[in-house]
C-alpha cells in the first residue's frame, strides 16, 4: 500500500493548527476513537465515513466481506485496516471494550 507522505504531512499540519492530533493506527486504540482522528490514507477514511463507519470499533467489527463491498476498498486496504487497527475483539487480538 502506497502512503502519500506529503498528503499525510499536510493533513497533520492542518490538524495541528486546529489543536488536533492525528493518531497512529494501532490495535491498542480504543473502540470509540473516531476514524477521522486516525492517520489513514484519506481515500480509506472517506470511504469508511461514507459507509457510516465512524469509529475504530465499528471498523474492527465490520466483516471483511462488508469492507470489500465498499467502493474503492480492496484486499490491500482491508489488510492495512486489519494490521493497523486490529481484528474484532472476538478474535482475541485485544480485550473487549466495555
């Protein structure tokens, strides 16, 4: 997966001017973390938002089939999401949130 480093740097700088911090996508992020706050390629963030997936937990719990059915999300994007955000809590990657 190719990350556009200049776009990410621009986005980080914009968020910094607003007093916001973009979070690195890691499996330890809480389920209620907004996807808009996670440093993912803009295309993926936009597709997830258009599908109504607004939090890290919603993306984690979405099936691979659902993610693959979204426009502009392919296997590489699903792999990126699973590797960086972690699998659903039922897969034992992280403790279930309460």
